[in-house]
């Protein structure tokens, strides 16, 4: 019978700290080494070979490495797997950490990761395909430019306000842009505003170009069917649908919709003891990017009359089966009704929107996995 050896790795861009440990049931775990090496996967392979020579392991040990998800992404995982070394990436929010620890070092972190690997105190990160990962990187790059566009809008609004110019209508419409261009300022002020507006025009053009490219990517065979189905929901357009698909990967790894919602950190937390029950906000564990997208989508759902379908939504639903459209319509009506019910009962808007985001996550799981008879919550 093979013995088990776990190697916890605390990885940074400047160094890797490695801790090799053999779990021993009913006794103290055996720690063989805890060293720091330069950031190169070949040093990990050398560490493993030296460990084998030192302990005379040969084929008597089952060796597994692991590290927390972070700045290295999947690169170290792919390098080690290609070299024939078993590796996992640990989701930080799921790791069982030692309570009351006031000393934090790389060596302690590596040892803690080795313990998590030994006793199952973690959930592994899903490893996407190269195609899905490349699409995810493109989508996030677009989001970064969208944030930059939002920032320059705020800077232009603040500049105008500082100098006594206030626009009464809806901002960032064609009328608002014409108003900005007609402002007459002193030479250096005008030059400053012109530079701001040039940056705004540049960022706007980039985001439009990225959105057009995202539409092309979403039309590829591997994505188009799922994107069309998810587009039947209120608040979910191509960008959000494609992000959900490529970052979640295999939806079937979740047994129910509420399990998927919990994976995204949209499940409510709880801190109860004895007869005292204390409900908390959402856990915020898991994929923060998808959680943000679903909360934003839920914000769009929580507007308008129950059962109302806009012209845009009808267009997005075209080409889907009657069963898919019916499922989405029932989901949209249910989520809007629930939002207004929560508001009537005194819930704050942010809490109500978070509850709708959880519902939406369940419906998304049901749609993609074709469990459309019920939402799986």
C-alpha cells in the first residue's frame, strides 16, 4: 500500500516556500522539509527528486502538490501536471485555517496548505480549458477598460462641477456630449477638458470594439446555444452570459442550483449557537467576479412591472424553444414579484437585490443544465 506525501506550496512572484508532510492517523504528522526556493517549477521537481533520494521513496509514496489560487493563475499547475506531478489549486475562501494564529509567515502558510491537502480541508479550484481561459481573460480585459471609462466620466463631471457648470438632464447622452463640447472656458481649462474628452472618446471606442468582438466570440459553436438561452433572462446580455459560461465551466459539477449559488458566495451565512440563531449576510465566498455580474443583473431585474417584456428582451428570446422561453418568463416574473414583496416587508434594497441574485444563479444553473422543470433551489 502506497504511503501519502503532501507538498504545500506558498507561492509568490519572488519565491516559493515548500513544505513536505506525511499525514499519520492517530499520531503527529511527519514534516520532512520546509524550504524556500526561487520561483521556477523546475526547483519544485528538484525538491521532489531530492526528497525521494533522501527518503528512498521510489514508487512507495503517492505525492501531491497544492497551492492557493492567486497571482500565478493556472501556470504553475499546468507546468507541474505536464511534468507528471499531481497538483491541485486550493480555493482560499474554503480552506480550514488555524484559529487564533497571530504569526503569519510563508513557512507556516506552506505547512497549513500541506495540512489542508492531507485532511481535505479545502475545495479545489476548477481548471478551465485553454479556450475558456483565453475568453475569460478577454472579457476581464474589457471590464478593466469599462472601469477606466467610468473613471474618466467621473473626472469630467467633477471638473465641470468645480468650475460652476452643472448639467440638469440625463448625463452621457448625445445632448450631454453636445453640451460639454459647447462649453467655453479659458485656454488652459479648455485644453484640460479637451484632453479629458479625448480620453473619453478613446475609451468609448475601445469598449464598443471589445463588445463587438465579444458578440463574435459568443457566436462560436461552443458558446452560442448557451448564450442564447441565458439571454432569455432579464438583466443577462451577451457579456454576462459568456462570462458565466467560461468561468463556471462544467455546470453539472453542481448537484443543485442552490449549490451553484453557494459556490458564488450568494448563500446567506449563519452564526448560531444553542438556541440563539443569528443570520448573516451572503458569504461572499467563491468567484467574486461572477457574483458581481449577477448582482448587477439582479439590479436590472428589480425594475419594471411584473410580467412586462421589453422589445429588446423579445428579440433576445427569438430562436429559443418554447420551453426555454416559458422557463425564463416564469423566472423573470417570480424574481420581480419576490423583489417587490421583500421591499413591501421592509427589506433594504441591497438585501433584496442580493436575494434576487441568488435566485438568478439558481435559474441560470437550471437553464444551462436543462433542469428547466424547476429552478433547483
